[in-house]
């Protein structure tokens, strides 16, 4: 298999100071083990990472940005989720 035929992998790295993995970039590799080794060499050269995730790009499914209204707006119709119409007694501090 030529290197041009290798699958594309998305790389996520968790930094020493962070709690979440963040997308750092992409690379081509023949398998997951090689993708992790290459990601380590490319994205954590200065020892800034403590964990690496690699995911085949073809395995990622994303929502269509054009569908954002129907995906995220339904919560606006549920007014009970927004406590804007409740009265707060004067005795209650730091709410």
C-alpha cells in the first residue's frame, strides 16, 4: 500500500494543563498504532501532551451546519428550562 493510499486520521491531544482533548490536526498512516506514533512525533515534540487520541476521519459523523435551527432551537420552546419568570425573595443572596 502506497503512502498516498493510507487513510486520514484526526489527532486529538490532551495537554498537561488541560482536561479535554483538543483537535490538533490530521495525518495519514496505515494503522492506528502508526497514527499514534506519528501524532506523538508531529504534535507533541515538546512534551506538551499527556494523552493522544486518533480517529479515522471516515469514522467521524458530523451534523450539517444548515440543520442547526432544527437541532438546537427546540429547547427555546420549553420556557420552564429558563427561570426568567420566577420571583426571587429579597432574603435570598448570591443567586
